[in-house]
C-alpha cells in the first residue's frame, strides 16, 4: 500500500478536515479525496464520515487507526536502512521546535557527531503540532519540545524543568513596565501566569513570538524580557545581561518525544546524549 495514502489518512485524523489536510500536505483537496477513496476501495470499508464541521472516523476507520502509524513507521525504518549514506551504519532523524533549536538541538547534533559518528543525521525544525505528528507517523525519530500535545503512540520524557527569568541590559530599567521591555510569546500557560503576577502591566511596545529572535534583539538594541535561564547564562556570566532581582520566575519544562515503537538500539544512544548535554548545563 502507498505510504502517502496512509499518511494522508493520519493527517485527516489529526486535522479533522479534508480541506486542512490538503493545505498541510500542499496538495489539492481532490488529491486527498482520491487517496482516501483508494484506501476505502482496497479495504472495502468507509474510513470517514464527512460533515459540515469536517470529517470523523467510522468504526472501520477507528480500527485502521490502530495499525496505520505502525505501517508508516515500519516503512520509515526500511527506508532508513536503504538510504543510509556510505560510511554510516544507520540514519537518525532528530528534530526540535523552533524556539528550542539554538543551541539545544545544535549541542545535541554536536554530541552525536562526536560520540556516534557512525550514525548519519537529518535535522528537522518545525512548529509543535506538525512536529508531534511527524514523530507519531515515524517521520522523525525523536524531538525536543515544550508542552507537547498528547498523541497516541508517542512517548514523552521530561528533560529539564527550565525556568523563564527576567533579564535586562540595563540594571536600572529592567521592569516589565519599562519602555524597553520585550514581550515574548512563551505559550498560553506562561501568559496566564504572567498576567497573574503583573495584573497592572500595560501592553508592551514590542512583542515577539520567537524567543531567540527577541534575545538577539535586546542584545543588539538593549532592553529586557523573559527568557530561558539556560539561554541567558553565558550573557549573565559575561555581564552583557543582568538578572532582575525579586522578579517571579516561571516554569518552562522541556521534553523529549519519541515513538513507543522506535528502535531503542538506535534511539537509546541519541536520547542518552540529549540528556547528557541537557544535564551538563549546556546553554539551551
């Protein structure tokens, strides 16, 4: 069976819509419909009930969902073995969400190249929802994420209970109501906790939805903002940034996600390396 058909089926389950699946896969809606029609013809059962709000699984679709991720993962493993570059024993695809690539994923890559040069690497950076779908489908072997959504067949392990701390380039003007404060979107939980801690804070003049970009900005132009402690450690040590005393700190746990069906003989060393660079206090 064509794996694209099964992946399309899994995307519809994830999005709940043929239209959104077509947008995500960057194909025509007729292509999505044709793939599902082919699947239904081969299995002799209807997979989805289409309605105004999208699409939901039939009982037969629910049964097929039990096997579809495994089918894709098996194909992925076979493709890995066939596609292994010369001079390497295996291929591993590791990923991370956008806000965590620098330098956690970078340090992970470096560890792998030093410690396991026999394993070829492919690195995939993506938004959280797409990343967890790719892990569930076997397209990514393991990834680092903040607050991963629950998905059947995905193993989630806590790596680090990171803290978001308020730092500033100017110790005399580092409060959240100062003109140089940069608001960073660290997710809805942070937004709720921040609002509770600073109920009188007015809307900032600058908001950024990517932590590394906001950090680079205040290092270049000056200002203050909430950032991950591991990301600002080297700048605190060098004196380029200062921790604002007396300000609340917020939890920002980081997780490793992988498939429950992953090949542990291949993935085990990679996850051990990830835990090593995390516990060593490498800037993340």
